[in-house]
């Protein structure tokens, strides 16, 4: 028999028992849906996790902090400050391509039209701005060396500018965040002043003199570690803080000029993520504490792999049950078609043809069930994403991203189709061998 005749006969045999074929195929369909949808949810969870990390922090940045709080526990001589010499040593570590000290203060800002806010300002080297992703702005431009007391606003900071009456009314913490509205002013068009300390600026009886600052841009990023801050060149921010301390007679330091012992935080740029672990190990040996988003991301990836294995295992059990159903169907077909098998042998059909016929029928059940299961999975995935997207519409608008809980990549479709056809083929192997070994004489005698 040629291959075309064999395939035609196999399809006719499947259509002869439509209900039985449908129920057997249904098992494959359900198994395919189970494994594809569950794995796709695992893939979607991983993508959302990666997106959250991209929003939350920079993967290629290692944060170095002093570790004095653990000195007693480790019995090691841990440093309480990061000196300029330490920073130079960091830059020489293999894999590090840039470093900057970071200083942070709480400041008050007021515009010429009496909009006020209390916010956080960070100072770092201008050369590090691009490495930290502060070169991409939504409005205006980034800072340059020519800017005198120039500041770069994170997106979130602009929501907190309020008029004095509005600030007094917002006593409840939850109501404060619910009442936040986009700013009604362009920070680049407004004259702006800044001061340190706990006392708000702008009061007539205030002894604190505000300093004029120059807003130059608003960051485009919605990164949760970058958006809530205002940024400034570290040298200029240190100069402003020193002037403020002099003006207040160093009240925050007990009336004495503080010693400049160094910094408590430094950022390292490690472009190759494979070097992050090595860099952190070298820095920790120097007596400092390090953190990076890469460490947390690896942990979440390991957890996600376990979740995917569990989801895949559940779907695999469904396919195993379906495989048993195919085997049962093919065994029943052999008993019902004993005479047909005997006639095929008598008229000259080879054992290979008989074996191939039953293998084709079982593989067809698996493949057809896989195709229908994939189509159904794509439909279910679209519905899940639509429902999830509507439920999380606020977050999607805020971050400008599309919410996808279930993601079915092309490789998963191909793998699922190949796997279901393989399941069908394996399930039909034993019945096919049984049909091949059936005695022609005994088969013909059977009614």
C-alpha cells in the first residue's frame, strides 16, 4: 500500500466511529489546554516580574552601603564611611565601568506662584547620570556642567506640589495619595526656590533663606526607585548643604562643624550582569554591604521555574490520562476490526503497513487534539489577558505598558503540537504491534 492510501484508510476508520474518536480526542484537547495555558501563565508571570524589576530598579547597578549595623554579628571590622579612596578602588574592580557617591536630603521647594512641596533630592556625579538612566527626559533636558543649581525632576515629585491651603487640608495619609493630581504648571517655566531642614520655606517669619534653583527637565522613566526623587549635581548639592549648615550655625550637629568622613552610599555600574556576583564579592571583602536587583531577580526566576514545573506537571497528568484513552480506543478498534486486519494480510498488505495504519490513526488523534487544544488555548489566553487588562487598567495607564498575564510564544505552540502527536504515536504503538501479530487465519474466522 502506498502512503496516501494508508492515510486515507486511517482517516476513514477514525470517522467511522465519530463519537468514540471525538471523546478520545477531547482528552487530548483538555490536556493540551491544561499544559499550554498553565505554562503560558508561568511565562506571563515571569515577564511581569521582569517588567516590575525594570520599573523598580536597574539590573546593572550595584548599590554599596556601609554595614556598621552588622559589625557585632560578624565580628569583622566593617567600615562606617565610604571614602574617595574606596570609590577609586571600586572603579578598579574588574567589571565595574563607573562609580558615583550618592547623597540624599529632605528639602522644601516653592514656586513663584506659591506651590509648595516637601520632597527628597539626590546628588550624584553628572558623568553617572547616563549610566543610571537619568539622560532620558520627558520634558526639557538633562543636567549639564553649565547648569548652576540645576535640578532634574522625577515624574512622581511633580504630583506633590500643592497650594498652602491644600496641604493643610490633607491630614489623612490615604486621602493625600488619593487626592494627588497631575501638576498644573510647567516646572521649567516657574521660578523655584529650595531650602533644607524641617521648617517649610516661604513664611515671613522664617529665618531660613531659600536658594533659587533652576529646573531643567522631567525624567521620562516611571522606575519606582528613580521617579520619586529630584536630582542634582553632587558637588553643587554639597555646596548648598554646607551653606545651609553655616546659616543655621550647625544646629543639626550640636553647633559644631561636622567632619567630612565620606559617604554612606555609592552606586557601581556593572554592564555585564555575569560580573555582578564577582563585583559584590570583592566589595564585601572590603567591609561594605552590597545589594543589586540581579540577586532578587535570580531568586524569583528560580521560584518561577518551580511554578512552571508544577503547572506543566498538572497539564502532563491530563495528557497521560488522554494517552491511556487513546490506547484503550485503539485496542478496542483492533478487536472490532479483526476480520478487516485478516483480509488486509490475505490480499498482501505487509506487516509494516498494518502497523503504520494504526500508528497513523493514533498519531492523528493526538495531532488533531493538539491543534484544537492550541486554538482553544489561544482563545482562553486572550480572554484572560482581556479580563486582567480591564482589572488593572489604572496600572497600565500609569506605566504605559500592556498587561499580559498569559503569553503563548511560538515555541510553546510547536512543542505542544509535537508533544501531543508523540503522545498519540506512543499510545498507539502497543495496539499497532498487537494488530501486526494477529493471525490472518484466526482473524478471518472471526465474525
